[in-house]
C-alpha cells in the first residue's frame, strides 16, 4: 500500500513539475496539422488586428477630432459589425464550409485596414470600420467553430479536456495581442497610416497561408442545408442566457479601448504606457492561461468558472473606482489601471474557454457555426449599446469613481444569467 501511494505521489509530482512551456509544447506536438494551422492563424490575425485597434480611439479623438460619444459609438460599431454579424458568418460557415469564408474574411480585412489608413472624414472612418468588423465576422466564426468542434472530438477520443485545447487557442490569440500593440507602438512613430498598412500586410500573409494549406473539405464537417436553425436558436433560453453573460464580459473587455486609455491619459499625461498594459495582459495569458485552465478544470464546472471570471472582472473595475478619488498621477496613478488589467485578464482566462466549451453542449447538431456566431452577435449588440453609453458616461461631470462603479456592476449582476446545467441540447424540446 505504501509503495502504491509513493508511486501515485511520484507521478503527480512529475506532472506538476513540468513548466508551462513544456506542457504547452507537448500539447502542441499532439495537434493535427489542421489545428496547428488554425491556432497559428489566430496568432497572426491578432498581430495585425492589435497593431491598429488599441490606438484607434486616440486617432479618432485627436487626429480626426471626434467627440467622446462619437468615438465610443464608432468603437461600439466596430465591435457590433464584427461580433454582431458573427451569426451571419457562422451561418455561412455551416452552409459553405470553412475555407471560402476564411479567405473572404482575409480579403475584406486587407481592404478595410488600407481604407482606414487613408480615411480622414467621419463617414470614411465609419465605412472602413464596418469593413474591418465584417471581415472578422466572416473569419473568426470559421476558425473558432472549427477549433471548438475539433476540441469536442479531442475530448471524446479521451485525449484531454476540451477547455485545454481552447485555452491553447486563447494563448495563441493573446501572443498575437502581445506582439501587435508593440508593433503598432513602433509604427506610430511614423504615423497611424503606416500602422494600418502594416496590419493589412499581416493579413496578406494569412491569406497566402490559407490558400496554400487549408483543405477544401475538412473531414467530419458536413455542410448544413436545412432551414429553421435560427428559430430554434431564438427559443433556446439557456443558450441566450449564456450569450447575455458573455456579452457583459465583452463589454468589460471593450473598456481596454475606451475607459482604460482615458484613465492612462489622466494618470500619465499621455497614452505611451498603454502599449505596456496591453503587453502585460498578453504576457499573463501566454504564460498562465494553460495552468489556470488546468486548475479550473480540476475544481470548477463551466458555470462556476464563468462566475469566478465575471466577479474578478467586476473587482478590476472596483479597484480603479476605489483609487480614483485620490487623483494619483505618475507611476502611482498607473497602479490601479495595472490592477484592472490583471484582474480583467484573469477573469478573461476563466470566462472565454468555458463559454466556448459550453456552446457545443447547447447547440443543435450541425449548427455549431451558427451558435458560435450567435454567441458573439448577441454580445455585439450589448457592446454597441454599452459602448455609446460608456462614452457618454465618461464625458459627464460625474464623481470620478461613478463610471467605474457602474462598469463593475454589469459583470457582477450578469452572473445570475448563467444557465444552471451543462447538458447538450438535442432539439427544440431542450430549448423551452
């Protein structure tokens, strides 16, 4: 008996002694070529995206001279045209397959970034932002739904939890989000147009890679021709509840581009530290996402993981709210912003893999693209309304802590929306 206990403890120690890098590398070697392509695509996608987006609010406000509410509206419109139209992209993926939708998304993203680089009038900026957003509405549901489908197959084959594979997908995305702002910060030394054109160049490379490597047909993924999926989806109360809770997370995450730049500008007198705060978020995800996912998978079900994440996000806003009346500036003034970024990021690491892993259990068979897209579309509607409201809230002469307290309340309250059970929806009888 003693020998048995010793062997069990030794195996456990061997597992826990592995560094995150070793664990990630071992997982990477187990992946199929298709999964590797999709994960590397997410990395490159975010490099191009984050080379531009973190600096968009400052460009709109300073270079173009938009009012605060209009800046918030444009950012929300960008999110809505992306997240809000994911349901369209997801439906197209189910109907026509992954490859053509990914390629179309790349072409539109190249055109959108090039247009944004030369846009000077408000209407031109809005047009470019819509194209950029819709490009992602095509591209992302294709990639995300296929990774989620492959993750379910991975789990059914007994190779590990689906959340671990989805966490690796998040790590790749955040690695891109780490490199992107640093690249954009360097390119802004030239001008905003250069950053936009560099982002477009990244998507040229992604387009070339998928033209060469993406298979015409992915085994196991059938195209869905039947109609009526949207009606069943809209009756799926548990799925819509998940969308509402996920939307509160996305609204909170959007404050990295709206409320956080305003706070950094106030504390530091410029937005130079913004790149480093984005880098901090990305480094945390890259190095701790898989350990956090493993820890949560051993202790929490999907609902509890999302609950913990949303409450941590609320705490991040509360940290800034508590510090704002003091009016600190300089390094001390940036500490609450850094605390917000850390808590938001840890919350994100719990919420995102759990939400994506939950969707296949709530979706109809053969409709995973539609449901994965709808998850983002409902969230996009929330962000569209919430971002314009947040922009106005930040412009009002309210006590310094009030906007941050309001933002803290949103994710905390939406915990109550989370579905109670994690069982697969087989048809309309499960949606009532």
